[in-house]
C-alpha cells in the first residue's frame, strides 16, 4: 500500500527556518517525481515545488523561490522541504504528493504556522 | 504564474449533472494534456478524480468525467450524490511549473 507521511510542521517566528519531511513507503520511491503543495487556512491548494526522481532537477513557485529548497534521499525514501526566511503568508498545511498520472497519492499534511 | 480560473461555487440537486470549468492559458491548460482534478472534503487531503484531462483512476465512479477545449478544461459530475459535496480543484502542468485553480465549492442541494 502506498503511504506518504508528512512531518516537521511547527510554530516558527517570522524569519525563521523549518524542514519538512515526507516518508514514503509501499512503492519504488526513486521512480517518481515528487511535489509539495500547500493550503493556507480556509484557502485553496497552491503548488510549491517538485523534484525529479534522481533529485537532479527541481522547480519552484515564484512565491518561494530562493527561500525554499526541495530535496530527497532515495536511500531513505524521504522527501524534504527546507524552508528559510519564513513569512506569515507561508502559514499553511503542507502536503507531499506523488506524481503518477496526476498527483495520485498525498500525505496527510503537516501544519506550519509562522507567527511571533 | 496566475492561478487557473474556476467558478467559486456550483450547485445541483441529487441526480442532476453539474460542470465545473477551469480556464488557463496556452502555456498551461491549452499547451499540455496534463490537466487533473481533485476532490477535497473538509479536513481531508485532496483525492485525485481525473488525470491527463479525461483519465479516471481506479475506484473513481464513472459519473466523473473530464474534457478540454482550447485553454479551458471541464469536470462534469453526473447523477449527483450527497457525498459529492466538496471542494474541487483543477491543476495543470505548465512546463517548468504546476498551477492549481482557485477551487470550486460544490453544494448538493
């Protein structure tokens, strides 16, 4: 069974940093593109970033470019999102998702709150 | 890149059909056959309903169908059921980026 488990969300002050993790199981992790998608409270889904199966190619939404870094450890079947220079508008539930004919599998989400 | 444009809300009675539109540009919706649709119930993670414009994942009822014409994609839900009440999001690849629609709240009257 495919499983994605998001973790690492927390309350952080503006300007702070946080690293999110997404532990994958039930499939061959290094065969798939992976994405991060976020959802601010009461708002819609917003794409954040994606990474190639071998980690060599990445892309980002303009709103996070230069502040967030997506990465993966295929030996540990884990996806990461390093978030720096956090702003209040980054407050959201962050989901990881597997790319296979659309975003076919999603984690349960982890809440990041940026506030002083 | 701007979000894809969806109606904020649609509604229908049980048994009826509704269609949700999703308008992008020639750089995303119109340029690729990689439009997908997601259903999200409150407090839950999104669930894929349609991929690659009109593909239906295993387990998704055939009441759900997708199509595309030019820069606009559509999701049609026929024979509405109470459990279809949810938020629906379209999504498209745009080459170097991915973009979602703003979401549509479906109310089953």
